[in-house]
């Protein structure tokens, strides 16, 4: 498990070095994710240890958002002043985003099922 | 607090306020209680453990008059794991790579369209309803994962802290609504459900999808990474081109 965590942290580190070095707008951990995926595809699947550690971390992904979420206490003022605009904007745009992506993807998948040799 | 506690305990309280231990312990305990409640409720969207734990901790901070900075000095140890967890998304993505590769064009088209619609509608609606410029700019990147969203907000002249809150509200709202929405719009495939959750409501909705189905989780993870990249490029362009 320690080795798996070390590997994950090293990918994040390399990703962050690339991000800072090149001044990219994409965060270091996301670059680390791309590098890890590229490594698996080129040099073979992740070890059992790494798979289990990754699954363990992702099982508690919800916990990892809690500290940032509690940050809402500092923003009550700005939120209250623009509450209606913010809530309507978030509710409508999130609904539209889910619908557009979900329906488009489902359409592609259904079309393929209808024509299996396409 | 000094009115509530006998003096020796008040000193202990003051001591703990300077240490990271309390924030860390409180976060873990709140999560355990939230996870238990979620289990009792049968993993419903409204019993999402992230929402419950955040609500409990916000109440605790307000009741004890503890600042977020004090709390975060302990909670940062959990917060930091978001980085390695983001890298860890490569593992389910690799496991589902054949499905992702087969659907490469559909994924790019669906994700690009959803990403554009979500960012644009959020900014236009907020502007139409009279929100100030920095709030509108803070809303643009709210569908992507926190570190990307905060970076993009900064670049646009928004307020990164406010964006972090919008990201969380978006994730929670998306988690609540995605089940009924998929049913109503007949989005049945796990691939489509996961992709939409990760595109419109990032890691919080993806965490929800991971609990439902591994393929959905993998497509959600893919969408978090891809939409992070797409949004970091598209939203600054939109802001430059449109009268926002």
C-alpha cells in the first residue's frame, strides 16, 4: 500500500512539475492521471497492490471533498446577496449539462446497437 | 466556549484550537456518522454522506465559533488526498479502456456539448439575474473539479473561494437530480450516466456513480479529466468572445 501511494504521489509530483514548468492551465494531478493512464497502456496493467489502493481511495472520494465543502462558511455573505441568481444559474446549467451530455451519449450508443456493424 | 466549559477544560479547548488534531478528528467522525446515516437511508441521493458531513461540520464550526482556517489546518490532511485520488482515477479508466476507445468520438462530442452548455448557461443566467461580474466569472468553471475550477476562476477575474463553493453546490445538486433526470430522459447506459455525471457535476456525482456501477465510475472519471482540460481552454475563450 505504501508503494502504491508512493507511485500515485509521484505521478502527481511529475504532473505538477510539468504544469508549473510549462505554465499550463490544467492542474498537476490531472496531468498525473494522463501520465499514469499512458504508462498502463504502453507498459501493461497496474499491479494488484496499486489497483487495490486506488479502489480504496476512490471508495472514499466523497470524504475527500468534505474539507473544501466546509469552506462554504466563509462565503455565506456573498452567497446571500446573490442567492437567487446563483442558485438558479447552478440548478439550470447543471440540469442542462447532465441532459445534453447524457442524451447525446445515449443517442450514440443506441444508434450503434441498432446497427451492430456500423 | 468559555461560558460552557469548566476552566481546566477550557484550557484544553484553547490548546486543541492551535492543533490540527481536532479538525482531522471532527472530519473523520462527521464522515463516519454521515456514512452510517446514508447506509440506514439505503444510499439515497438526499442522504449523500458528503452533504451530511459538510452540514454537520458547518453547524459545529458556527456553534463553537471556530474559524474555517483553524478547522482546515487539520482537515488539510484529508483534503490533500484529492491529488493522489485524482491520479488513482487512471486505474478504473484503464480497466474500461476498450469501452472508452470504442466510444472515443461520441465521448468527445457529448462531453464538449454538455461542457459548453453548462458553462455558458450558468454565466448567462447569473448575468441576466443581476449578479456582479466577479460572481458571473466565478460561475463559469463550476462544473469541473475544484483545483481546475479555482485556477480558471482566478484567470477570469472571479473569486476562487467562491468558485470552490459553487463547485460543491453543483456537485451536490447534480448528485441529487441525476437519478430522476436520467429516468425521465431515458439515459439508460451506464456509460452515458457516468459521462454526464462527471461532465456536469465532477467528482461528487462521480463518487455517487462509483457506488452504483464500475463502468459508470470509469466514464465519470474520464469526464472529470477531459472536462477539466476542455473547460480550462473553452471558458476563457467564451469570456473573451462574448459580452459577459
